[in-house]
C-alpha cells in the first residue's frame, strides 16, 4: 500500500536477459513488466538491455538492443525510460551511439556492463559524452567474494573503480548498480561517501536486512535510488523493512536529485 500511495521510480530494470530472448516476443516481455509494476505500485521504470558476461557485442547488436528498448518505451510512454547500452571497445562509435539514442529515442542515460573497469581510460569518450549531455551512467558493479567470481567477471567494477572515475570526472554522475547482488555489499561502500557524484541503487538478490539502512547511513538517502534488476518482491521488501524514516523512504523511492532526467 505504501508504494501505491506514493510516487516510485525504478532506476534499474531490463526487459529480457539478451536480445534474442527479448525480441522473440517483444510485446509480451515488456507488457509483463508493466503488469508487474502495476501490481507492485511502481510508476516509472528505467530500462536497458546490455551484453552480459564480459562478451563484446558488435555495433549492429548494440543498435538492435537499444532500438528494442526504444520500442518498449514507445509502447508504454510515461512508464518507461531508456538507457543506451554501449561498449567502450568500439571507441568513438560508443559516443556516437549514445548521441543517436538521445536524439532519436529520447534516452536519458547510459548503461555499462563488465567489459572494462569504469576507471579505465578506454571509457573516456563515453563518460565525456555523458557529461556534455547531462546523462547518468548506471554501471554493473560488484566486489568478488570468492575466486570463481573473479574468474567469471575479471573486469567487474567495484567501488574503488568508481572512486577513481569520480576523481577523474567530478562532473559525471555514476550509479553503482546492485550492491545487494554484487558480492560483498559492505565492502562496496568503501570510499564512495567522499564522492558526491557516486550514487547507488537498492537492487540485487541478496536479502541482508540491514543493507539499505547502511547505504543511507554511509552516503545519505539523497544518493540512493530505488532499483529492482528483476527482483521486485525482494527489492520492495528490503526497502520497506529497512527501518528508515518515511522521508528517507520517499527520497529513495522517487529521488528528487534525478527528477530532471525524467522531464
């Protein structure tokens, strides 16, 4: 009931795990997302379709994924907003694709995955493009808790990479994705309090009850964004059971610091 009574913006969601899955039944996938959001009381959802697992997508695959996200946003205007997925391996093309998505589709930000660390110099054209266009960057993140995680995602960014990027680009806006689902969530808070341009979302499959409260105690509710990343029930339950004040909950559920992007 609390979610249905107040504005809610979900800053981290997808409409399929890969392009083939998403496009096999393009209407059903996104319509199911909206139907679930209606039940949960989520008003607006920011979506993207990245290439996962450290693999590199071709420019054609990247454009097709972003065009699918644009289709979803047109199918449900006022409910969905798009982030442009790009891969820094393509150099200047990545910035060109961001600009295409901004001009043609009205995308409001960028989604990066684990192809390179956020602080790597190869990300420079992407980050500078986002600064020039006032677009936030949502970055897949995690801190490996066991050797298998390091092997499967050798270039996953953790909070140290975010801090390095924030130092190099103080005018950029970075969102550290799913600290609740990226290994050692407590370690992930390391150092980010000092950088006001680093935000985090609340998504992830880890159900530790005190995570969101610790985020707020460390960086403030004004730097925490509600996110689900495929887990509506756990994300809502973890937030509502966090012990935060009503004002803090409302700030996270529809963060005023990001309101300008949705206009």
